[in-house]
């Protein structure tokens, strides 16, 4: 029973606690406040540490309400594998996932455009720094050319759909950045909820 109780307690002396203690002990400053940000394949988890762990007793994720004591971690459906869509004149990110298989277009397995592709197209991901584990035989580098071709096709479709609306013609980089902005805004919401709203 003691082992179960100890396992249920947060680890003492964690890096966050040590950093907060060091910060608060010097010159009587208030405890260090830290935002935890974990972007995964299809979701992003956001948490806050301000000298102690924050708990909630009810949370709702993807429409499912859970009533149990838990750490206050907010999850949104936006991650590297979130698919990109242009629907009714809007850039949409997720919640559909391209999954690990087939994955984003850059995995060379017949996948769909995803946030990972947008970051690759914008030069934020450098293929030469990744192992050659992509493609059908898992022995190829990330496919920057395939991603560029997929964005060129999507950009053509978007420009065709917006022709005659008075909107300027978009480049593939502008389209990729548009999707990144949508994803970033989705990920900023829980950060605001944990900081500005409290």
C-alpha cells in the first residue's frame, strides 16, 4: 500500500522543482513559472508549474468528460501528424491524423500533407539531420521534393478556388505558413487558458 501511495505522488526533486527552488531562493523572487509543451504526432499537451503541481477534478478531452483527480494538462488535437485541408475557403489542421504509417508525404509511403510537411517545406526541418529510415524499404531520407510537389498541387487548387474573389495569388510557402499559423493558434489556446485566464 505504501508503494502504491508513493507511486501516486509526483516525483520529488524534479528538474522543474529544482529550477523553481533555485529561482525563488535567490533574492526572494517569486517561484519560477514554467509552461510544459509536448507536441506529439496528433496532439499537443500543455501544462503549467508555478512552484507546485496544479490539479483538476474534471476534464474534457475530445468531448469525453473524466471526473477524477488529475494533473492539469490540457490537450489539443494539433501535432506533427495532423493532416492539412482546405475546406470552404479555410485552412484546416486536423483533427484527422496521417498516423505513423503511411505518415506525412515526406515519409515517402503514400501519406497526406501534415504539419511536418509544412515545416519541411518552410526549411524548419533539415532532412540531412534525419536518419535514412523513410520510404517503402525504410532506407531513404525525408522526401523534400515530394512535399514540395504536394504543396504545389494544393497551392494550385487553393488559387483556383479563390480565383475571382479578389484574394491575391498565394505561393506554396504562403500556404505552408498559413497551415503552421492555424496549428500554432490551436496550440496557443491551452497556454492562454493556463496563464492569462488564471
